[in-house]
C-alpha cells in the first residue's frame, strides 16, 4: 500500500510539472504580445488627504528620522560656500579635506597604502553650509547624491593631464594633498604632491567619487587608472563622521591652488 501511495504522489508531481511546462510553453508561443504601454501623470495636490491610520503608523518613524537629521553635530561660525574663491573655496576645501581625512584610514587598512591626493567636482557641492548649527541634514543638503569614494592609482604622467584639466575647466574643483601654482599666463609654476615635485613614473593614489572615476565632468584622465579600490564609503557619510568629531568648522580659502599676480 505504501508503495502504491508513493507511486501516486510521484504521478501527481509529474503531472504538476507537466502542466507547468505546458503553461510555460503556451506563454512562450502565445500570439498575444504587448503592443503598447501607456501611463498618465497623477498630480499630488491639496485634493489628496492623509489617511489617519497610515499617518499614525508612520509618525513615530518620521519623528525619529527627523530628530536624527536635526541633531547638532558641529557649528559653522560663517557661511561656507563654493563661490568664495576663484581657484579654491571654503566649501570645496572642506569637502576635499574631509574625504582625505576620513577615507585614508579605511584605504590604509585595506591596502596598506595611503591616499596622496583628493579630487572632487565643483558641481557636486549642491548647497552652502549656513552659519549656525551643523547637522546630518546639512550633509544631505550639501551632498544629496549617493556618491561613494573610490581610490584610483594613477601615474604621475596622468596627473599632469589632471592639471591641464583643472586649468582649462576654470572652475574651483575641490582638491587636497596638492599645491598647484599658476603663472600669470596660466602655465604651471609649481605642482607638488605632499610637498614634493611630481614624478611622472611614480604611482599615486587619488581619492575621488564613483561618478568622476567613470569620466564624469569629462575627467577622462581617470581612464588611465592602474587600479581602483571601492571603499563603499559615501561622501555624505564621511561628512557626517567628520562633523561628529569636531566642534567648529573653519575652512579657509588658502594656497593649495592659486595664480601668481
């Protein structure tokens, strides 16, 4: 009896499998095919009202997120912006310095190497940091994108192309770890990394964003990368970590990149 029962189960299983295969086959060769896909825009305005039961359910989560975002981490004694300098700015210097200081320990632990310099993009800074309390929300306003830090290994020769890019772009792209001094005619007077002249044949480790490393903002010199290390560390999170460690933000327009007069 047990054998017959077992046999019956096998037959049922086989029958189900057969029907499934038959259905798949019929779907595959069905003459009916999707010919058109339409949609419409539904505006969200005052005609939509919240549902009390849903609002009551999400309110505790909403309040918790808001309290975290608005908790004071640091203080800015003045407005920090990307528009207060021609070649480097307070916001750009702050961003580049943060990426260097916060990412370097991660990179060193994983590879045994240290980051030599940082290059970000001027357009990636999306907001000022207002005078007053600095919070996690501030980091989301300045860096609303999900960009993470990537460390790229480049030869010194590729970095000379980076310098050409910086000169031609005429924008204060955030940098750290370098000093670039231009003559009055926009030729290079000095280009050093960590205080030393650049060696064309030496490899350097450049921290940047995953957007730029793929050629974003026409930074094509990153295509010459000898290696890439994904840190899985969002630039925004690096900012929040830095804000949590300091009391006051006081970045300055300095001499890391300027032109002789």
